[in-house]
């Protein structure tokens, strides 16, 4: 029986947008976990409580959902014109795996606020009003700008900004995802296939149109009607249907292959975080998960998205970047579901309510570029101090 004592590591438990995770300063991690590798992965898994065959996370800080099985590492940035480097790990709930292949848009909000909480921002910049934090997103090598409200030299967390999917109001943080096209992959581009819409052949499922885009996070969009849905579904209706989840995974794998993210279907098992799979539909009146009635006139379209194999309870921030970008480009499935035409802002319905996203996109010689995507979120420290793990667990 192991008698190695537990160690304690400074940590902060934060909500960012509709996600929450455990935040660390790089310099506070044990030496072995300060560099990428097995020790870091094992440490973060033990913090969250994974891999857990019971899928409950009883013995860790996670809450057994993709929205809460997350860790963030921040460090003072060595890049010019940036304040912090932000690294995000998506911890698999029941598998021995940490996915570093993408960003978390929701926790990007927390990264901006945590940069101030953690002392990475000079106190002289923390004047009343808004502190602009420039974040280098190290997973995908992109810049995110967070406009964080400050008061009395500290992050102002309370306020009256309401975010569907979050129970209580808080202070608004505006995020700008700069040049969010994911070019981290070899030959990467906004539309990896070169087309706004492709016919996607999915073995065992069928063939239907798909928009495959890499903005914020690689995402495969399909029409809800083409796969037997309306776009008004709530997570219980899909997440309790094993056959439906298996079909979505087949679509995701087919999209990943078509986008060049993987070379064989088997590789998808080690790339669970990306790409995302989402389905879209024109607006109709429906009821959100809170029981609120959303009229068709309140939204431009409906979107449901899956994360780590399950329908998300609201909308991933990175997927919202993809939605805003695709909506701004005439001819994509997202744009067509929203009524077509040119637009620089879109409001879409998700299981918990609605979200408004702005996107600045342009076309030069047939090549679409997106300069930035903007959205409002909020963040709040839930607990701070130390997290404890057995000393021989990593």
C-alpha cells in the first residue's frame, strides 16, 4: 500500500464563460510538470480525477462533463506585445488521455482575468475601468485580447451581465479572437478542403452537405434536417442515446479525415477535442433547457454542438468563433441557415439560450480571411488556495 504523502500545489478554481477549470501558474507546478510530457498529463489528470471508469470524478476537481474537465496553465509571456501565454488541457473523463489540440474559448475569458489575479499584469495598468490583457494562446498560436473590468486595482467580477448557460449575473468581459483561422496544421486554412460546402460521405450514416471550417477550432457543420434533427434538441435527448452519439462520432471522424486533421480513423481516438461536430437549422420557436421560450425572431439560426462526444449544454466559445465566422461568409451552411447574405454579427440559439457573436471577414481574390471574432463572456474565481494530489501520482 502506498504511503507517499500528498503534495499541495497553488491553484485557482475558476468559471470562465459556461465552463470551469483548475488554473495554475506555470512556476507553481512541480518541476517535472513545468514542461510538456507524461508527468504534466498525469498531474492534471489526478487533479481532475481522471481517468474515471465510473465517469463521476468523485476523487478530483472535475464534474464529469466536458465543460468541467479542464485545466489551464498560465505564464508570463516572452512574446512581444503579449502579457501571458495560455495553455489549455482538455482532460478525458474516462480515458487515459489529455488533449492539447485546441483552445477553450470559454476559459479564454478566465485566462484574461486570471492573468490579473495571478500578478502577471503591472499594477500601474489596473486603473478604474477596463484593463486590456493580450493573451498568447499556446495550443493554436493565436492572439486573444481580453477586456477585463477592474475596480480598486482588482478584477471586478460582479455585475449585471447575464450569460445564458450561467445561473448568476457577473461582470462582462469582451473577448477578441484575432485572426482565428486555425493554421496550426500543415497546410491549414480557413476552409481546409478549399470549399464552403462539401458533400461528406460518412460510412454507415449517409452522405450530406457539410461546411468544414477552422476558425477558433476546427468544426464540421451539417444541416440538422439532413441527420434527422430540428436544431431544438436539448442535451438529455441526445446524450442518453448511445446510437445517436455513435453516429455523431462517425460524422466527426469523416470530417477530421476530410479536413486532413487525421490520416486514419483510428487516430480520432487520440484527438477527441477536435474537430467539433455541430448541426444547424433555421430559427423556430423553442424552449431552452431553463424552460425559457425562445421566439424565432430572437435568433438568426439554431446551433447544437458536441464536445468530447456529448452534446454541449450551451456552446463552446471556440465553436462560437467558428459559428460567427461561417455566418459572415455567404454560402456556408451556417450562413444559409441564418438566411444567407452578408452579415457581421449573428445571434444563434443553443440549448441554454442565445449568444451574439460578431465577425469581421473579407474576401480577396476568392480567398476568405477573418480578421477577428468578438463576443462577451464573464468569469469568476470560485475557490483559491492549493490543490492536493498524491506525491507519486505523476
